[in-house]
């Protein structure tokens, strides 16, 4: 990993939008009582382009769509579990059905808000959002990816969901570039033998990289890792790439139902051995902090290593 | 002159719509006919202004099941092509039972309830920012007062003090399973709206003169406003008037179809 400085994905994202909004007065930022250090700058310096919508995600999305129909470019910002699910019907009827130029910043995915409990965990947002037609879904795995996704959203004029983590993190070793965002994925590791492919996204990908590092060189020369930046539409080119692998593992900080494992299964057209590593299909109540919660809920580095080893042979 | 125009349109459009319902054998006639006279005054009374055959002002049909009331008017105003209306129910047509923003003259997609005020507030807010002189009329049903999003939107609309948004609340005293009072009492709606800071008046929904006067008055009010229109569900058709079941079209015989049109003619002669 790039150990220069830990950064927050949301701040990196907002900074890009802030600089664009200074020049483009059609860009608006709406918040359902959700903040960020970078947002303070926006609120202070671009008062006319910021609106606090109260704690009501449903109306925030309808309002955003109304603005978008008049030509505004709107960013809607709230905590992931609420911005994804509380207003899911608004996303369907308003954002997606009307093809509105609204970008929803779904912030704090997975168990980001540990130890708040199931109400604050966003462990099914991918399954719910990707079931909506006519939208683009991005997931950021590190701060630089969040920054480039933000740049990309400025060029889009349709419904977009950007899934961001809560925690500050380092950039991954492999530097992301705008081409990766455009094609929807990036290789974090390429091997000569292409025996096994790991597909993941979000910060959980850090654990996949550690697990791989711990495994012997024998594995390393045969395993590839892809960071799936764009979950929807599923990158066309990636479908062809999947065909090259007879063994595929998905790693996702969502419940097992409808998440990344299901998404990859839907896009495989050949016979392949598939293993999905995710959170279990249950509500998580324990108070251990995020790292420990991931450890005890099927996403420990040891479990990932074990499953890689198992499928490898 | 204008009032005889309204009356003629009220008859002609009701007839067109009734024939279309009969052809399609589906739809929501009760809700369409309860709000139709309001639509006629909005469009033919100059409250919805047109430029190059396109509306300058927006009508958001939040009670999306009544959108089809707009189609014959938009056809008459040359915004929707005649062939789209004529083909509907026979051949391919862009017209649908619930409106969507791909249909000319229909600004928003509606169908699920409780979105209209939020849309109107967003449109009103940004058009005001752009200094565009545009009025937004959003038509909601009393049934939408059960949706929490309606009240969320009212809170914001009042806070933004938008003078360009008018809510038209169609109170026809019927939801699918009966009278709201007997299902879940909505209480004093006018007081509730006023308590949110919305300038609110009420009037009869089928008196053209009153409707015109009310819209003129409201247009002078420089804050968010609401006109509660007390309507008759299924207005114009004896088999439907003030009947909850008229929410959905029921199959009728050819004789009943003819008789209903005769009754309608009698009422508007």
C-alpha cells in the first residue's frame, strides 16, 4: 500500500465537486444532515449551491430530480443505509425512471458504522441498487479512486450511485487512473498463469491483498486480482476476461444475497468454479469494532486465505 | 365567451376520455373526471402559458393515475400528436395509463403517490435560481396525504418560500376502499397545510368561474400556496359519481356506454 497519508474517500470526492462547482453554477450539493470536513468548505464558500434538506432522504431525492429536470447537476449526500434504502422507491420512480442527472453519494458502505448495529450497516445496498434499471454504480476502494470517480461523475448526465467507505485509508499500491474508471475495473495484480481470479471492490479489497501476500509464491504467480470499480452496468470487456479463468473468488462486504457474488455469477457464461466470500445473511449485533466484526463474520484474512487455498487445488 | 369554451371542452374531453376508457377497458376514470375541470381552466384559461407549442409552465400530475386527463388537452394544444391519441388502444402509442416524462407535455413520471410536491419544489427552486419566470402547478390527491414524503416536501417548500409553486389538492372524498374519514381520518386538511406555512384556500372543483377567480388570486400570492378543490369523483357520469369503485374502470355494456354518453350530453347541454 501507498503509505504516504490516510485519506477519507468522501473528502476526496467532495473536494473535486467543490472545485467544479466554483466554476459551474449548475452544480448543487444536497445533504440530509450529513457532513464531512471537505463539505464545510463547500457550505461556507458556496452557500448558494448547498442545501440542507433536513433528515429526509425521500424528499431529498424527489427534490434533486425536480432540480435536475430543470438542468441542474445534483449531488445528494447521506449515510449509506438511508440514502440507499430509505428512498429506494424515489431512486426508482424519480432518479432512474426519469433519467435524472443526480449523483447519490452512498457513504459508509458495509460495516463502516460499526458498532452502531444493523440499522446503520449498509450490507445490502449493492443488491438493492443494482436491481434498479438505468443507473451507474461505482464503488471506491481507496481515496484516489473516489477522487477519479468524482471527476467521472461530472461528465455524466444520468443517475449515478457512488458507494464510498467511511474510514480513512491509504491508497492501494497499484495507482488508479481515469482509464480504469472509464473501463470500470482495474487489475491490482496480474499473474502469468491466470489460474485464479479474485474480484472485489471497496476497502475490503485490502484484506484480499494481505491474504494473497501471506500465501506462498506458488499461489502468487497464478492469482490475479481485479478491483471492480463499476458494478453496473457490468463492464462488457470484463465478461470476456472472466472466460479466461476456471476459478473465480468474489470478496464483498455485503450479505451473501444479491451482492458481488451474485453479480459475477450472472455475468459468467462458461463453466467455472466459483466461491463467494461475503458477510452472512443475518443481522450483526456484536460490538467488536469493524475489523473484529469482519474477522468473526467470514471476512478475516485467515478465512480468505483458506478459501483461496481450497479453491486453488 | 371563455366560460362557454370551458363548458364545451368539459363535455368534449369527457366524451373523448370515456370512449377511450371503454376502448381500453381499464383506467382510473373517477380520479380523472374529478380533476378534469381544474385542468381545463389551467390550460384553456391561460394559467399554463405556451410558447412554440410547448408549455412554459408545468403541471405535475402527482396523482399519476389521472394523467390521462391531460392527454386530450395536450392533443388539442398540438403538444401531443393526434395519431398518438388515436392509436392508443389500437396500435403502438407513446401514451400510457400513467404519465412519464417521455410523453410531450408531461413533465414528470408519476404513478406511485407522494412525489409531486417534492418534484415541484425542485423545479420551482432551480427555475427561481435561474430567474426563469415559470409557474409549477402540482396536482395531488387526498390519498397522497397518507404518504410521509408529501409532508417532508411541504416542510421544504414552506422553508424555501417558493412563490412559483401552487399545490392543487383534489379532495373527492374517496380512496379505493371508501371514504377517507372511515378509513383513516385526515382531519382538518386546510389547517394542517396552513400550519406548515402554506397559503391555503378551498373551492368547488367544477365551477369554472370560481376556479378562474381562485387561480387569479393565488397567482398574486408571493409564497407557496395550495388550492383545495372539493370535487366529485367520476364527475359527469352517473354510474361513477361519488362512488369509490369508480377509481378503476369497470366493464360496461354497449347500451350502458351509449346511455352514459347521452346522460353526459344532457348535463352539458
